[in-house]
């Protein structure tokens, strides 16, 4: 029985070329993904006015948004909701209290529990932020509406995997 090594070499070379092509595709995809992340970071890092006359940083407006979505929330639940530490939330809430967007108050049924609500300025910023996202998110929603069920399923799967990966990296670095 004679073995034809040329076919084996060709097959091996073909596998190497495919692997190189895949590696290049993965690199290009990761480069594109990083570019998109950088652009959204650029969009998000500049403070903006959401209708109150004050410029709010992303961390501030997202804290306002979370409190607006969950009235009478406590700091612990807010930190879980936002995926940041209680210490970070406490610092942001202090700033927002000073700026008169948020108020802390004791729960009447449990005097140890401190709850958070939006003041009038906070409500204005909350609705201004909602309006901002309606405008900013519309093109993304339109893109998603044009996807197939299979593509949307993959997108959900991929985003959830990325979220878990990011959370693991954060946990490892803590």
C-alpha cells in the first residue's frame, strides 16, 4: 500500500491557510469591536445637559435613571442594579444630593433602611435622559428590527457572553 504524502501535505497546508484566514478574520472583528467600544466611550465620557441647565456625567445620569426606574431603592440594590460597588454609588449619590437631584430618606417601616428618590431636578433629568436615548437608540433599534430571528438570537447570545466575560474580568481584578 502506497501513501500519497502530497495529498496529506496539501491538506495540511490548506488547514494552515484556513487557520490563518480565520485568525485574520478574528483580528479584524476584534479591531472593529474595539473601535466601536472606543467610539461609544467617546460619546459617553462628555457630560451633557438633560434639561436642568447642569452638565451631568454618565455615572450621574445613569444613577438618576436607575433611581427613576426604581423609586425608593436602597443603595445596596442600586449598586446591584448598576453593577458597581456600594462605595461608588454612595459617592455619586452624595454629589447628586448636593446638586439637588436626589434625596435620601429613612424607610418608615424600617428606620435602619435608607431609601433614594428623585427630586424635581432629578425627574427633569430622568425624562431628558429618556428622550436622549429615544433619539440615540432609534438607529440601533432599526438595525435590530431588520435582523432575522436567528441573527437576533446570536446577538443576544453574544452580548450575554460578553457581559459574563466582562464581569469575570472585573471580579478577577477586584
